[in-house]
C-alpha cells in the first residue's frame, strides 16, 4: 500500500481492502492450497499475503474511524 495509503475516501479504501482480503482467501480455497503455498507471480505465501492485506484493512478502518470521529466532534 505504502505511498497511496492515505489517498482517497477512507470508506472506499476500506471497501477495496476488504475485497483484497476476500480475494486472498477465495484463491486459497479455489486452488485448494495450504497457507504456506506461494501464489503464482508472488514471492510471498498466501498467509503472508493475507497478513499484509489485513494490516492494510485495519489501517483503513482506523482512518475511517478518525474521519467519523472528527465529524462528530465538530457537531458538538
């Protein structure tokens, strides 16, 4: 994610990260793989992919919570 992690609407970024998590899990199941299987064209295991995507998802969740909390605070 890196340099693009703070670009875009937090809710949209969160939805996109949810889809990435789903994609990793779905491919693992579809191809009947173990978590330690290296995906084609990747240099990490499916588990490492999932960990990375979950980290990104949680980051976007925190961004969205901060955005919503700022809006709630401005109404006080």
